[in-house]
């Protein structure tokens, strides 16, 4: 049988058509060099993400501690002294000063109290009570004795630490060192006046009469409180002959 020849021009046309189609469509995802814009992302493409910033940790709050010791020295008036001063006392209001300062309480908290003292001993008082506060030596209260109508008995019964009070020395006729503002009674309940027979005038102080006694606020022979006052020239009533005045500290003795 004679060979039948297929027209070649039909094959050439088919190849040309396929090439034209490829050129027109291009490879998937290709970019026309003439078009500077990038291809838009398809709906299935994930959107670009930015890593979240690492949060800065909050500083741990520091527990608030007790306040620093502060002291203020100011003048005092006759009105403030009330019944604790009168005309004829060995020192007048102009020779006295009020020291308002921080003290540590038996409740383990800081408080503000005041002592009325002679103006020449204010530096001693600030130094001594600043150190007592640093040691957390507890004090019940610290008020002007005028709040007790200048009653030494009532002030002691309230365990009030006080200083100036124009009065005679206990059991004597001369002026007490308190009359000059140069004596301090510290925690008079914990540190009572004790007679030679061991008796005390205040019932709330009976359990504190014997020494040595290791309890808060108590002053004992040779302890650092006695040494602290002594370093500033103050003598302790616990060294008196006969009756012992454990609460009492005075500048130069007496």
C-alpha cells in the first residue's frame, strides 16, 4: 500500500499554539519583569507575623522597714510646762528645751514622744535615745509630765519616761536633779524605786523589783544602757546606796 504522508504544516501549527499558551500564562507565581509590584499573596498564604516583645518583669516591692530616728529640739513655754514649773524653780522656761523624737515601743512599732530637758544636755539626749532606738530598746511612753499634772506618782504609774519636773528630791528637801532638767526616769515600771527591804511603791512594778532581771525595757547593772548613759556623763540610780532608783539617770549624778 502506498505510504500516506500527513501534512507537516498541521504539526507545526500545534507546536506553535502550545508555545504561545505557555508564554502567555508563564510559570505559576512568576512576576513580569516589566511590572515592579510583587505578586499579591493568595488567600491561603499566611500573613507575616511579628514576635511579641518580652514583657519587662515588675520589680519586687521592698517591705517598708521602721522609720529612721528623728529628733527636733525646740523652745518650750511656761504654758507647755504647766504645773511642772512655777516661779522660784532653779531653771526657767528659757533654760529648757523640748526634744521631740522617735522611740521604739513594746508593740514593736515606732512612736514619737517628747522630753523636756535642760538646754545644755539636748545633744546628750538625742545621742542616747537615738542609740536606744537603734537597739530597739522598748519604751512604753514618753510624755511631758505636765500631762499628769506634774504628779510624779501618776507619771510613774503610767510607766511614762519623763525628765523635767520642778520638785524636791525623793525623801529630801533639796531640789531634785529633775528640777534642773538634767535627770531622766526611763521605764519607771520596769525600773522601779526599790527600798532596801525590797518593797516598791507601785503595785504594777513588784515583779520588776529584783535584779538582775532579763526582760524587755529593764536596766541592769553593767549592761549597755548603763554604759551608754555613762559615756555621756550620766550616772545611774541603780548604784545608789540604800534604796535603788533603777529608772533614774542624771547628768553628773544626784
